[in-house]
C-alpha cells in the first residue's frame, strides 16, 4: 500500500500538470490531520521520506525573500507537511545555527538560500550524514558534496539581459559612444553574484576596452574573475548609495554626468538612484540608464517614474512551485524533474533552472500586474 507521502508526491506531480499545485497539495493531504506547520504529513512509516522541511532564508530585509519563504511555507503547510521557516538576518553564524536546529528538530529536507555559499559546508555535511536532502534554493552553493539539488534562475542570463539592454539602448553595436559608465556587482559571498556579473561583463567588457564605455571611477574589473572588487557586501541599498555618492563626488568633475549604471539587482539600484537624486540628476534631463533585478515594488515604482530603466524579472512564484514539486517527488521517493546540472566543485548538482525576463515601463501592466505578481495599487497604477 502506498503511503500518504507517496500519494502526496504523485498527486502533486499530476496536479502540477493540471496547473493547480496548491489545490493539489492540499487535496492530497486531506487525509492528514492538519493544514498548519505541524501537520501530520511526516508520520507515515511507509513514506520514502517524511515531509518535514526546514526552510532557511537569508534576510527579511528584502521583499523577495519574504515572499519566497512565506510562499513556499504556505504551499507545504497546506499540504500537511511539517515546516520550519527561519530568516538569518544576513548573518552566516545565525544561518548555520538555524540549520543545526532544523536538522536536530527532525527536518528531512532542507531548502537553503545561502547567505555565504562557501561557509555552509560543515553544517550541510552534517545534514547529509543524517540523510537529509539539501536543496539549494535560488543561490548556488559551491564546494560542498552535500548539495542534492538546486532550483533557481539562469543567473548568467540575468546579467546578459541587463547588458543586452544597455547595448541596445546606447547603440553600442553601431559604434556609438563614448558613454560614462559605472558598473556595480553583488555581494562577494553570494555565489549568484559572480554569475550575474560574468553574464553582463562578457557583453560589456569589449565596449569598455574599445572606449565606447568609459568608467571615470576606474572601477571596471579587468576580467570576470575580478568582479568581487566592486561587489557590495550584503546587497545593501545604503552601501550602494554610499559607493555611488563617492564615485560621483570623487570622479565626476565639471559637466561630467554618468550616463549608464550596471546595477545587478533592485536593492542596489534603489541606493544608486538615491545617490543620483542627491547629486541633482533629474529624470527627463540627465538621468542615466539604471538596470536592476527582482521587480521589487519600490523598483517597479521607480521604473514607472523613469528613475530605473528596467529590471530583470524572476517569477519567484514559479520557483516556489517548482521547489514544492521537487519536494513532493523526494517525499514520494521519486527522482525530481530537473532541467540541467552544474558542477559545484565538489559534486554534480541537478538543477531546475528557470528563465528570467526583462521588464521595462511598458511591460509593468502586462507582465507584472496582469499576472498578479504585483497589485496595480501597490505600484501606483
Ligand atoms: C538573488 C537576487 C537578489 C539578491 C539579493 C541573489 O542571490 O538571486 O534575486 O536580488 O540575492 O538578495
């Protein structure tokens, strides 16, 4: 006889195909006692794996991680899984001790968006010893053989989309320029940041070298490997603002105006935009192209006001659904569906990778509002 968990898994997969993951999970768990985080989903002896899931997110300070953590927890809770959701305030030690507690508390699956991908090795190896399945969520984790799966977006494509937008808008392929340009990179401890940068720099570095993009601050890495030299640790808006203020006041003299800024994500873009405002830049006059990533509400508002040119949108609702689907397969003792795999330096990690897409002002209604990703009223539409 198949267990609750096996039914959970098969049900999820069937219903995902029918496009109703949440309802499907809930229906599958109807024989269980609860809908909350203490549901009895983990108690069936015949299960391949108990549906007892520790969710470890980096910080509550960014909108996307709140949505990611709470959204995934809700799908799993509705299915009767046991869940524990923790946020680590962007502190690695805190994330390690939260993971230790989740392992000690009986988690059989860990979903981890790592703050520092390089420092979680020992705690995840402890998880592996206890037969806990580890899913690296959104952020790749390198150097640990304890990582079983990854779900996320194509990180290099994020950077390539930002850079491609810059190339098109400025007409760089037609030889236009020179343009004054300032590149930024993400947090040096986040493994994704390297790939965002290399995706962008593969496209933009040739134009820096040709002189079509001039970097007055000199903060233009000579190669992709030097990206961390311009990284903003912790992805903080305030730090990005301080860095941009410093570049503008120290390197832009006379009539010089920055014309284009590569910002790897929306939290940095907000800080960069605040620095531009502070330095007297005005939309419609001398405001530069600023890129972003995530489609956070404040940045969608900035796009509508013309302060941010674009964002790379990652539909994290789909990411959560794919992750829940992966969990359902693991619980059922089946091999999860994956689309690719990567070598993390210690093992080959199977990954379900999703495609990001560009959102500009004209797309806000059609892509973000109509799909329900943001509410019109939240972004002032
Ligand atoms: C995520 C981005 C996010 C950044 C800062 C990255 O790992 O992929 O979506 O903007 O972290 O939290």
